[in-house]
């Protein structure tokens, strides 16, 4: 299968303003790209690309004063397979974990697993370790949080999502991550595209999506408490400890977002 994906974001800037843009498809999907995944700016403005400490592709640009647009439109090959369901995946004892996973056991800006440890063990301490425990956490988060864009808040943490019981996909992911880490399961935040492929179309405008991955049986596995069911057509953009590490844009000055469009649509197969 092939998926056409892209975005168009328009801002108004009062003055030339530095930006970091993290919207390129993750390097792990580079071989799947059918066309170039290039950020186009309007007016045309030079920028520098680099890899951050998590391996994500980022672009540095100084947006000019006035209306400034960034956009991309490309095609990626997909496997057509749904997210893996690893029913036999086991949890590693902490002392056996690879060193590079240990950072994903620690509290981070939006995932305060130190605050939620008692809650996590009270809720899930009697569940079997491994995939079954992760799924128990995912299902519980799905049932606990009510979804609504009106409840989005860029500063909301996992503990606040737990208390308020409402939010958007990043809040589901943050709470799931914090609860997994509290149970000694490495968990990391993911952002990317997730179109309505193989499911009923959503009435909500398309947005970037947030989910997370856990480290079990020597590999990272996808967990999505917002949608819960395995999905087809995820396109990863970036990974990090939480949403603070993978913000789609970071601006260093005042601005107004004027237009926001995202798409990820399956291309019909030729007859």
C-alpha cells in the first residue's frame, strides 16, 4: 500500500523569529519514501537540517516577519499490516535492560512516574508482567480519559491527565508512559501521522497523532491507548521521553498560528 502524507502550517510573525521544526519522517522509514520528504517554505527561506539527541530529523530556520508557511507533501510505502500484537512479549528485569533503554524508565517533563508509582502498583501490581500488563494499562487509560480537543493544554502532565480524566492523544500517551515506567517498563513517546485507514472516517479535522512504545522481549512495541485497537498506516516522525522532546515546531518569539492542515490518505491501488 502507499500513503500520501503531508502538512501545511501558516504563521504570522511580528519579527524575524528562530524556529525548530520536527516534521520530517523518521529516519527508520527513509527507505519507504517514494518521493522526497522536503520542507518547503513560503516565502522561500534557507534552513539547516540536523539530527537531535534522539535521532530525529529537525530543521532550523529563521522565519521572516509577516505570514510564513511551511509545508510538505510526499508518498510513503506501507506494509498494510496492523500494529503488532505481541501476546508472549515478556518484561525484562531492570538489571538486564540495555543501557540505552534506561532513560525511558526515568521521570520526564510530562511523565512524572515518581508521583504515580503508588497508583500504578495499586492498579496493576497484580496483573501478569509483560504484554498483558501493558495492555491492562492501555485499556485502563483508554477508559479513564475522555477525548476532546477542547481539553487540550500544552502544559498538561500525566498526573494532571489522571486527575482531570480528559484530554487528547498526547495525554493518553503521557499517562500510559508514566504508568508503564512506574512498573519498571521502559516507555517512550512517539509522534507521527495516523490516517483513517481501515477504520470509519473521523469527523474531527486530521491532526498529528501521539502514541508510545514499550520495550519488551528485546524490541520496542507500539501501544496506543487513545485508539486502543491495532491500526494500519502509522508514519513515525519522532521519538523522545515525552512530547517536550518531539514538538512539531518550537518558536523563539511571539507568533500566531493561522492555518493548520495535516493529511495521511491511502492511495487507491491501480485497477
